[in-house]
C-alpha cells in the first residue's frame, strides 16, 4: 500500500535505518562556529588585501571585506563546520 506523503510502504520498511541526525546547534555552539569561520576569514583577507584596502574609506573597506567574506563563510566554511559538529555529536552519543 502506498502513502502519498512517504511513498510506497515497502521502500520505507526495507530501507536500512539511517543514523539519527543531530538537532540544530545551540545558540552558543552556533556563535562559536560563526566565530571560527569569520575570524580566520577576515584575518586572511586583511593580510592578503591589506595594502589595497588601506587607502579606502572605512565604510567602503568594510563593504569590500563583507562582500568577500560572507559568501566564503556561508557557502564554504559553515557547511563544513556543521559536518564536523554532526560527527562530534554522533561520536559523543555513541559513547
């Protein structure tokens, strides 16, 4: 028998049990993850582009830094940090 929400009953019954996914990070975990992504990213950008950014108006410099850093953090680093956190949570749950 088929359930429209979940598909055929035979596929759900015969599929292996997926490991439970960890819940979302707490506010404190998320703050730490963001800090771990943002601080090194801004440091590297400043060290790399510092001479080019120095003569700019502070508002323009901040705009350039944010325009470069935000996609790196959101699309590059945060997904990796979420994977690392999921592995750590799974490892601690297995103990």
